[in-house]
C-alpha cells in the first residue's frame, strides 16, 4: 500500500507539472513547501511558512476563506512545542530533506486538533477511527477549500503516518498495523479529490493555452456590429448608387457571415454554394428555405433573404 501511495503522488506531480514554454508559467498544484498555489486558496495564516517565495492569494478571496475557516474552528492547532509534532518536523528536515516544512506541520496539527479538540499532547487513538478525519475533509470542502489544497492536506498526513510507522515499527506491531490501515483510508479518500483536482488543472490549462470558451452570442457580435454598414450598402445598391469594390467585398462577407454564424453552415458548403443554387430558394411559412446537396436545409428570415439577394447582384 505504501508503494501505491508513492506511485499516486508521483502521478499527481506529473499531472500538475508546469508546461515548458516561454509564456508565463501556469499556476502549479503545489510549491516546494507543499502549499497549493492553484486558484491561490491560501489557508495558511500570515507568516506560518518560512518559505520566502510562497505566493499569497488576493486579499478578497483569502480573507473570505479565512473567515469561514475560523468560524468553523478549522484553523485550531496543537501548541508548537507538542513533542510528536516537533519530532515530525525533525523527520521532515533531517530525513526527507524538506527544510521549509512549517506548512506541512501546520496541516497535520490542524487535522489532529480537529480529531482531538482538547489536550496539549497528541494521542494516537485517532488511528483507530477514520470517521473524524473524513468529517474534517468534508468541512474543508464545505467552506470552499480547493481540491488541490485538500490533496496537500492528505499528503501531509500521509507523511505523518509514515513517520509514525518508522518511529514505532520496531516496538509496536499493533500501531504499525493501524498506520497501514490508515494509509489505505487516505488513499481511498484522495481518489475522488484527485479527479476534481485534475479537472481543475485541465480547465486552467485550456483557458491558458486556448482561451476561455466563447459563446455563440459572442461570435454573432460580428453580425450585430456589421449590420448597420451592410444595410447602408444594401440601400445604395437598391438605388443604383455608386458602390466601391471594397464595399461590395465587405457586403459579400456579411452575407457569408449570415450563413456561417447565423445559421451555422460549414465554411466549405458556403464556399461551394453557386448563384443558381442560391436563386432556387423557396418561400415556406414566412421563411425562405434553401436546401441542396452542399448545404443542410435552413430557413432565412425575409430580411436576411432580401439582403443577400439583390436583383442583378447576389451572394
């Protein structure tokens, strides 16, 4: 099970890896202290990390989230001099080579305090019951903590449980078994959160490289903005007033945009549409219907049909 957890951590790190481009980097899933910078949901108190490069969230979001965390007492921690937490810190620094480990220690301290609301020393009885830890993560989700932040909490707890196994492995086999079962629970707990986290990353990367999704209404803004000029050219064509070749080209583009953006026809079908086919349109219930082998049947409004069909000059 320990190998499964290590493998899952490696997989998540790969998913959250920064793309190598010359553009400004994407927000990563965690910095070198394990703290999430995705969506900048910073749950840490001011100055809780010794990492000088740790990014902070915008004041508005951070303040709102911290207020909710404080109201639910989710920031409560054991005293910093608690022996098991000091031993865990030393383990992170000396064994795992994580010098800036304050955030990881704070994450574990908060979870332990939630499961043990009173006392100044940690009791390992929490290993016998996973219910309280599951409730803690439900609370984190309810107050608005991101999936990436919750994963960081789980990773911190995994390191802590592995530390307990290492610390007591030679003297208490029962505790070691309890730690193994707890790691299995953390693995199960992390799976649905990881899926949410990966969806968040995919969405952010799509917006970063491709841009946010554009609604049909936004695309049709071209028609709305160009309509006034197109109708002006239309009136001059009807009156046989002089119209430049450039204006005729712009007018033709407007007529094509009606088919492409207004009626969602394929560009190739519109390009292959002939004048003869266009003139074979039929009136039907107040609309003008066009159907042939190249274009899927669609119905123009009377105005669209009139604008696109001028005697002696048509789309």
